[in-house]
């Protein structure tokens, strides 16, 4: 997801955890998806997005 960069993953998790709401988290996810060219149909990506969204329910 993060081109094998563990630091990028940790930074992304920190940024997502600091989002004020679901909308802010979605915007952040869109940035990551663009930067890392995520295939939004890939199971790993889908699960990750679901976990982030579930955090804000």
C-alpha cells in the first residue's frame, strides 16, 4: 500500500488517527490513494479503507 515504506505507513496511520472526522479521513485517504496509486478494488485497500471508516462510526 505504501510502496513497502513502513515509515510512510506509520505516518499515514498517525495522520488518519488525528483526523477530526470521517470527511477529513476520506480526504486523507484520497491523497494516499493518489500518491501511492492504489487499486481501489484490491482487497487489502478495501479492507484498510473500511477499517478507517469504521473508526469514525
